[in-house]
C-alpha cells in the first residue's frame, strides 16, 4: 500500500537517483521534478533515467526566463554579495526551484516534497524554508536526516553499490572527484578533493572560464544599458554586436566572461549551519553585471542613499544565502531596493581583458555628477572658501579629544614580533 505521493527535486546525479529508488522501495509514489535553470544537462536522458528507476511521472520545467528576470537581476540590483566575495550563484537558484516544486505538489495532490541536500549544508535550509513559506501544510521528507536512510547508506561506497545493484548508471559520478552545482548564474565546485583549503584547485576543476593560456590578448569593449537598475541591452563595440532580452543578454555576458576568464573565486565561507566550507566558483556573466551596475550607481545615487543601500545589501545577501527569500523582511527590503533603483538608469562601458572587468565610462540622464562643480578650472557655483568653516566644524571634536586624551595613536603598540 502506498504511503503517499512525493515530488522529488531530481538532478539525475548519484544522490537523487538513489533517493528516488529508495523512496519507491519504501512504498512511496515518486514524481521526479527537474528544474531547468540554465545548467548544462541532457534533460531527456535524465527523464529516461528517472522513469527507468521507477518515477511515476517526470516534470522538466524551463525556468530560465523567470530565473534571470526575477532572481538574478534582483540580486544584482541589490548588490547582494555574501561575505564581500560570493555572488550567491547556488543560493539564488534555490527559491525558484522550490517555488515550482510546491506548485507541482499542489497540482498533483502530493503530500510530500523532497530534495537530495545533505544535513551539513546550506541547501537543506534554503529548500525547506522555501517549502514551508510557500505551503505551511507541506511535509518535507529529507533522506539525509532520516535514520532509516542513514543506516542504509553510511557513505559513498554504499550508494555506489546500491546503484550497481539496481542498474542505476553513475559513470559520470565515479569520474568526478568533487561535487558541482550548475545554473545560468554560476557553477560551483565543492567537497571531495577540494575539502583541503591549503591545496590549490587544479586548472581542470574550472569548466566555465578560460585559464590564462586560453584567454585572448585583446579586449572586448562592451556597453551595458540599464533601466532602473535592470540591464536591458548589451552592445559589443569591438565585435559590432547588440543583444537584448533578459536570457539572451545574460547568456552573452556569460559567453564573454568565459572567453576572458572572468568570475573565478576560491574561498572559505561560513555556512548558515555553522560549518566553514571551501568553494570554488565561476560566475562570468554575473561578475560583469555586478561591476557595471555598481559603477553606474556612482553616477546616479545620492551619497547617503548609497550608504544605506550598502548596509541593506549585506542583509539581502545574508537572507538569500540563508534561505529567507520568501520572508516578510525580504519583501520589505525589495521595496527599499526598488526605490533606490528608480534613478539608476543609464549605460556603462566596460573593458573585458585577462580575467578583469574595467568600467571605463558611464552616462545617465539621471546623473548627479556636475562637471562644472567637479572642475578644477571652473567655480561651478561652489565657493571654495566655504570649505574653511566646514573643516573647522568637523575638527571641533578632534581637538577636544586630543586636549583630554592626548594625540591619537601616540601610545606604542603592545605587539612584539620576534
């Protein structure tokens, strides 16, 4: 007798293939759900594999348009960067995957949803917080936190043996000495041979960006047009090419970033569950877009608005990383970000060369920059003598502090280096 119906977020890899078969053995009906968020994948082969294992139905959902427009561009316009470095490639994809999974569960009348994320990582949190936010009545079955599953599969060897037992193909998994997550924004490489942070990743780890030996010696000069913080057009002056449309535009930026080796990152980060982890990331188009967007803001945003936005960007990044996309505080912050971006319209010219993104010019009908005020040759309505009083007022507290406590930094350091 069936225990119920599960919608499983299925990738076709080792873990979710084993989970699919195990749930069937446990007398659940399993619907496999594959989210197309721009990863390189043979979706038809994955469908056939899921059906062969025993899935009652397979959904392959093309989410690329929504992913770029409502998730990637949302992160970019918020300048959401985790711990000052990570462009949130995996994190940004999880809420849209979860959202469609819940929609399928409701359509199919499924009582359960499941995923293949482990109990040590961030993805379990991102998936499950999203599930509960979108459907408070859903029940989550997470095998890596279920005693019966953990007893059956104590390690990778058990899973490979199980795959052999049931004829589940895992040849690609056996060859790969690390774990990867791939979508339109990035590809990540973690675990396995990368778990020692003192050892540099081999060049063959990188699959989305050219190494220095393959990068061209000549630059591409491109212009990115933004409307209220959202990219609407990319023009390559070097190659005479123009691209519009969210998906097409982002794919083209990825292509250029790949060519020039842009967007590599090797870092140790702090997971939400309290564990540190080492990740190697490639985010070619994303890095170009973040840099260009930030540069335009220098021209269009008020100084104090930018300060506030930068503070809130840290919070947005934390919420995305920790899985709180579908939360009231995230909604509130998005209203703030939309307001900030109302004036961020214009274009930025960017030079791409040898792994670097150089903004070289920018213009906007909403520019706050006044060339006469900034000029060293024209007064431009700014009386330089006014700066004298401005400086003296700001010096009041500094003078008082020195009078009471002595000169700042006058004490010798207590640190002694032998």
